[in-house]
């Protein structure tokens, strides 16, 4: 089943099918791309969903279907409010400590990558209490810190984790046991890719542009009891309660991004929901890791095996000089956006929800062929 983005790339007069391994914004299901085009091209001039009032009936239906379907597919319990915000995970790095660390209290941070460090940096700027509960920085962030290395403060306001480290290709396959301290989870790069243990979560957040839509919408899942922590000195648009009390319609929401989110949610539903998606995501990543592991050392996985991410597969070539050629030739073969993050180098294949198994097989075949030709 071909659900990956098919970009027509013109290559010396030849047209090839491309698989888009972009780390985000990322590939959309092809049916969703078609629905977006149809909505805009097929609506009477001036009244497509992105040209309509966010207080009108058409948007209202989109907004509520997206909210309800997100709650159902993600099995989000009633005690957790779902908010539609803007500003990305980056704004959440500041909003979470601003709203959830009370004076004289502190939060714990697990440092599993540079995004986690950015989250900690914002707590520091706010002058909020903070503490590092564990770090894998001394290992080049090649793993998420193991449970036995984590030391949580039982009085912490929350324990901040990054569930998937996009740059390094590592993932927390189980949420850590924090001894009852609510988890604050940056789920930017594995949002809606697998079920979440909501009973451990105080707040979770992520933009939808990798796994569930286009840039512009940030989803926040917050336990309603935590809304009481906010301070009267927090500006209104920076308070979670503002959005919880207005059903995320306090001001103009990102209507286009919410519309696209709804289309992706319907697509996830048609595919059989999150459990089915998680199984497929596992099989996709396994295919690419197999190509790394069966290369006789030609390719070397960046992440330690137990921390390997299902979403971002990162590896280097034994001969680093060949890496630019690998990326270039892959592109010519229709496999695009494979260059690793500048801080890690090498190759990063992002296999979010809409990347097909077919795309992963095409990449694995290309890897084997490239190794044969250059080994
Ligand atoms: N956290 C992680 C794990 C990310 O991958 C990213 C984006 N790549 C961010 C945070 C920042 O997200 P945004 O650009 O949506 O603010």
C-alpha cells in the first residue's frame, strides 16, 4: 500500500517517484494531500475552510471533530484536557515551567538531547527551580538515560522527558518510573505514533508537523488538576487555563493546520488506529535497521540498540568521506532528505506515520546496493 508522499522529481528529463525522509515538516499521506487540494480547489471562490471565520459553522465542525477524534484515537482520559495552541514545542519549553513550577518549588529534567537542554534553559531563564535527574550527554546522546541512572526528586513539580530524540535517533520505549511525579513529555517527534501511558503524564506536547499534519498546530495534553498551579502574574495568552476554558478558541486558531490534522486523524482511524499504526511503524524501522546491521560494518547505527528510535533511524558510514555521496546518490534514486542533523552528520531517515513500508524497503535496497558498489 503506497501511502508515502510521492513527489515527482524531474531529473534530467526523467521523472522519478520520491520517498521523503524529511525530519519535519514531513511527509503527508498521499490521500490527505489530495483532500487538501480538493478542499481548496473545489470550494466556491473565497469560502474554503481556510477562508472562513473560526467562529463559523464550517470551522466549528472541523475543530470539534479533530478534538473528539484525537481523544478517541489517542485514548486520552477525560481528566486530561486537549489544547490546540501555536508556537511549537519551543513555546512549550517556556510555558510548562511558567505555569507548572510554583514559587519555591522545582522540576526535574532528563537530558537526552539538545531539545531537552533547550527545555531546561527556559526554566533557568524564568528563575524557576530546576534539577537534572539524569543525562546521556557524556555518551554523545547515543541513548536515553537508563531507568537505573535516573534519580527523581519525589517533591518535584514534574519530571521533564523527551520521548523521542529527533536528532540522535533515540527513543524512550517505556516512559520512566518517576515514583509518582507527573511526567512532562516533549513528544514532538513521536506524537500519535503509538499509545501513551496517560496515567503517568501531567502534561505532554508536540507540534503535529512530523506525524500528524502540517506546521502551525501544537497539541497540548494537560491534566486538568494542574491548571490550578498558574500564577496571576502570567499573561493571559500564556496560561493553559485560557485555552482550556475557551475550548482552544480564545483567539484565532491555526485553521489550516487543524483542518489538516483532522484529515490525518481520519486517515489513522481508517488504518485501524494507533495500535495498528505502532505495529506498522515498528516493522518499517526494523527493515532499515536490518539494512544497517547486515552491512558488515559498512553502516554503523548511531544509537545504542536498546534506545533505537522507531521514528528517526540514524547511522554513519564507516568511511565518513562517502556520506555526502550516499546522500546525493540516494536523492538521484528518489530517496530525498536523508542528510543527518548538522551536529551528528551521517544519515537520518525519518520514518513518521505517513512513510510507507515500501519507502523503507526502497531505502534498504538502496543501502545494500550502495554498500556493494563502494565496500
Ligand atoms: N523537541 C523535539 C524533540 C523536536 O524534534 C523539535 C523539532 N524538531 C522541537 C522540540 C521543536 O519543535 P518546534 O519547532 O515545533 O518548536
